[in-house]
C-alpha cells in the first residue's frame, strides 16, 4: 500500500527549493534544486565580494528567484499529474437507492480539494470560482486587477508616480482573498452552507442592526487613523492621521532624513492599535481615548512646535530669498543647511535621550 502524502504540505515545504520534491519522493530533484539554489547564492556572494561590485548580487538574486519559480512550477506539474484515487462501492445505500445524494468525501478527497482551492487562490478570486462562489470571486478579481489597472492608468495620464504608493493595497487584498478562500473551504467541508454574496453585501449586512463591518475596518486600518475613525474613535483616529501625514511634511520641510524611521513606527503602531480595537468591537465598549490628552503640557508644546515650523517655513521661503537677492554674499541658505540643520538634529537627539534618562531615573527613585 502506497504511503499517502499531502499535496498542500508538499507545496509549503517547497518554499525551500527541493524539500517538496523530497517529501513527494522525487529524490534526484530534491537534491539538485537546493544544491543549485544555495550553491548559486553562495557563489554569487563570493564573486561579489571578490570583485567588489554590487551588480553580481543583483544577478544572483534574479537567478535565485527564477530557479525558485522553476522549482515551484515543476512541483505543481508533478502534483497535478498525480492520479486521484476514487473509491466506488457497488453496494447501494438503502436510504438513497438512486444515488442522488452524493457520498461523503474521504479525508484524502478533502485534502485534494483544499489543495486545489488554495493553489487557485494565489490569483484572487479563482479559488472562490472553484467553490462555485461566482459573485464573491468576481468581487476579489475586480478589486485586485481593477485597482492595479486604475493606478497604472492614472499614473500614466498624470505622470505623477506618487499614485503608485497605493499599490501597497494590493498585498492586503491578495492576503484577504487567500485567507477568505481558506476559511470558506474549511466551513464547506465541515458541512456549513456557504452563501454566495460579494464583499459589499457582506459589509452592508452588518449595518442592518447598526453594527460596523470588522472587515471594512481592517482594510481601512491600512491607512493610519482611518480604521479608528470608522469605528467611531474620532479623536484617536484624527490624531494618528495628523501624526502620520504631519511627519512627512516636517521631515520634508526640514530635510530631516535621519528621522525617516519614525514613519514606519507610526504606521505599525496605528495598524496594530486599529486591530486591537477591532477585536474588542462588539465584545467590550470602545473608549475614544486620544493619544495626546487635554491634560498636561502636550498641547502647549505642540503649539510651540507649530509656531516654530510656521516661522521656519515663512523665513526660508519668503524672507531668506529676498535678503539673499539684495545681499548675495550672506549665503543664509548655505548656513542653515550646513550648520543650523545638523545642530537642530543633534539638539533633538541629545534632548530626547536626556529626557528618557531623566524619566528612567525618576521611575527608579519612585520605586
């Protein structure tokens, strides 16, 4: 009797080239793929170190990616060619003598169905088509490729590459479509009746009883503050949005590239903050607690920072160009960019470090 192997497990193992082939019994391919993959990467790194050129690293990365794709495609072809075993019985069911009721699926048939649906779901919507959910599959397919086509069209017409930033929504749609297909196939195999309704119908279904959609809130959380505002946390969401967009403006105006690391920190904080509030929605009451409260000196310092930014902006864009026009020997712009800006960065870093140290000292003394 042949040993039963799981197709999905083979596909997951082959994320490291060769392991899936070894699991499926293809020993020669299972040895050759990792040897060429990791050996090629090591050879490319050594060649780049010896020559001192980064071009070899790029060539090595492209070659490794191509070999990885070939390994995955080869395994998929092997899995698709594997014949499916269909067990038939000549004994008629007394409750269904005409054979109208389909027989229950075996565990192997369930694994095979799950494998093909997950495999097709790498293209958003195709896994839903396989389950017969045409409306839901079309909503994912149109959302993914429609957004991609629209962004390319708008970028080509306006010649503004900033619209390409919205391409970051595509991985979110892709992941949601994949996990949605996996969840639906598990519910289907558990005997639950799956309704074919698109995403918009599902979002609107929660509005009948006045509830907000957790799915839409999750998608909106990709933009800092939007998910919180959708859940009714207006103050918290607005502050997160202003903090995120204001960081772009301040860093661009003052040319403080050293503080670019702050932007992803704000984005991740806002994302996980939104996910936490979404998980509590409908279970615990949500409190609109702002990041910067009305108590304390936060608003005072924020007002000072805004005034200083306004003075800087007016000075550098209006006063300094006018003064340099009549007195070209002053070179105020050069002095600001070469001396004042580094001094400002050093002041912020040292001041922030001293503030943290003083806070830590006060906490230890309080203990």
